[in-house]
C-alpha cells in the first residue's frame, strides 16, 4: 500500500532528478563553448621566395612556367599540441604572373587559360597537418585541396614534404599531376601548329610558410 508519506517522498525524488536533467541540458551550450575555447589561434603567411610552377611538354621540348607567390597574414586555428592543423587556406596564383621563359609562349598560355576571364588559378587547401617537431628533417604530409582553373574545379589529395627552417618558418614542397582537358583547356599550339603542347601538366610549389601561433 502506498501511503501519503511515501507518495510525497517519491514525488520529491522525481522532482530532484528532473531538476538535475534540466540543469544538465542548460549547461550543454556552455560546455561546448568551453571545449571550443581550448582551440589555439594564430596567423600564417606565405613569405617572399615562395614560388609556384607549371611543368609540361611540347612535341619539341619541355617547358616550365614559374610565378612568385607571397601572401599576407591570415588567421588560422589549431587544436593539437604536436601539430598545426590548418584548415581552409586559399592560395591564388595570378595567371599572367606565370613566366614560361618565352614571351610568345607566355601569351599562348595566357590565352589557353583564358587569363582575362579567369585571372587566377585558385588552390584551396581544406586541411593540412604540419608536424611541429624541432628537427629540420623533411617529413611527409598529405592534404586535401581543390584546384580551380579556367572556371573548373577538381579535388586532389596532394603529398608534400615539410621541414622546419626556423622556430616559426616551414618549407613546404610538393607537386600534383593533372590534365588540361580536365579543366576545359585545349592544349595550345603555336607557330602555326608547329609547336603542340601535351595534355599532361604538373603543378609544383615551393612555399616558405610563416606560422605565428598564440593561445586563445
């Protein structure tokens, strides 16, 4: 038999547990913010001396088009104590800054890449993890990136090598093979069809990366 006293006691206990659950639900956003606040923040920049190159072949010889790359500081966040885990890094490459070593061939490449309509090659790195080991030895890293060229976008997993040059400076070297036709580019021809460019290209990069970090 349930007495009045026991019924009252059960109601008090139930009310107590409901109150605990209610408080726990209210605390969830605050707990989430606390976890987010443990992220570290800083700024990255691409330093002078960095460059990007496009390597290819014609029916007569190989060619190399190079462009300097330098970018001002951008904010980034990282979470791991032993690595920089950097997301959403944009690397714009101005098409008309490419120098293939020949004025005529430069103009042919600018035309094929529609430099007036699409002035930049955009490389958007979605995520890259850079080890913070003190050694200057090269380490392999892999990152996911979107390459936008001639109005077309393709995604790639790119393998690169990183080495630490100073406490806050890293060198990142890598390359990625691609095809012009994947981006709607017809391999250009020059000198009335005497020189024909092959479809396969390699985009290479040699980047000096400054990583200035500080706790949030």
